[in-house]
């Protein structure tokens, strides 16, 4: 802000002249040096989300525009270059946002090799960021293993892929391997991983549904599959849930002669136990009553759970009790 200084003078009474009062003002101007320093581009950082990609794939690069204080600069236009355009291409320009960052996409062509990408703005250049385009013609075989090969529902297993070329040697580090569950009702798996000395691993997480999950794996033109057995979780508790009719009428008396009884079965994790067999036994008055089916074992039946519920039908006999 401006500062005003006042100076007053008075003439002597002698010499026959009266002195005139004068005022002098001086204003200090606010410097813009600090503001300019905050907006001037001092450095550019550049990072890539992946250091190696497959042919014809893309990856994202993020540039950060810094001022001399190390803070991000918004609204800075940046130009991006690639040293070997025969291997791929990058978004030409981008403007930094409020946080000082700008994102662009590099897309590889079909040939393997290494490119260096640079961000330039305001006479300042970033250090080159190298991205390797892998030779994806090399994967020829995939050997799979899973540990463990049988798990309980909701548990996990590790699927390991060993990828080799036509000569039996491990493919290049960073080769992408894709994993997929053939029937997603049985669970999920890490969608992709890259090799290290030819090996890539993914984690399979089983759903609550028991059965056999087939895992399909691919890399380049090579494919393979492996199965994982999912067992139902052991029942930990059984709770009475409901009864449709109580009491039931004696058979032949004209009333309702049956009742559906339901029980809720939970596993050790407190979740509904799916496809768990529940053994029902009945003691009664001996009047030809039975549960479920009137067969050779009228007093004993095994019923599987559905969404944690096991239900059985009681049929009355000719005797009360």
C-alpha cells in the first residue's frame, strides 16, 4: 500500500518575507517479484503408470509443473514428445489443472522397443521417461499351478503362471498375463499381472457358492486353464426359523395334516451355509407319521440348505402325540 509522508516548513519572521508551507508525498509501489516467482515454471516432473506395456496397448503419463518454491502451477500448457514415433505416439499437448498436474496417454505400435517421452513448457523440459514395448510374440506356453487346489467358500487361492517362449526360456520381465474366472458366480480373480523371470501370480477369491471354478489364463497367443474346487463351509450353528402349521391334524380327521418346518444354518463366519446337508431325525407316537417322504426311513431324512435354510415337511399319523 502507499505511504504518504508530510513535511511542513515555516519561513523566518525576519527578512520581511513570510514562509510558505509545502507538502511532499512519496508512494512505495508493491513489488510483483513474489507473484511472478510463484507463477514462473521452474521444473517439470514426469511419471508413467507402467514402465513396460504390450504392443498396441496404452499407458498414462502424469506431468507436474513446479514453480521455484516447489509448488504446482495451474494453467501451464505442456507439449509432449516421443523420441521414436515408429514405436508409438503420445497426446501432443495438455494443460495443468488446479493441482499442477496434467495427464496424457502413450499408445504403443506393434513393434517392440524402448521410447523416451519428454514434457516441455516455458523453455523447461522434464527428464525423459522411458517406456519399454515388450515382444509379445514370444509367449508360447503357459504352465499353471494353484495353491491350494481346494478351498472353502469365501477363501482364497493363488494361481501361478509360468510363461515360456518357443525355446522353453522365460519370457521377458514385464510380460502381461491375463486371468479370468470362466463362471463368475464362483468368485473373482486378479485380472492381470506381469512376469518376473517368467512367473506371474494372481489371487482367486471364492464366493459363497460351492463348486468348481475354472481359471482361464492367457499371454500373447498362449492360453491355459486350471480348476479350483470350492467346498461349502462347515455348519457352525442351527437355529429354529419357522413352522407353517402347529398343531397338525390327525391323519384322516379333515384338518391340515402336514407342517413345513424351517431351520437357519450358519457357517463359522456367521454367514448362511450354502449346500450343507442337515440330518433330521424324528421320534413320535408310532402312528405312521413321517418326515419328507414316506419311504424306508420315515423318521430320518437328509436335506440340503438353500441360502442357509433347511426345511422339511412333517406329515401326521393316526395317533396324537
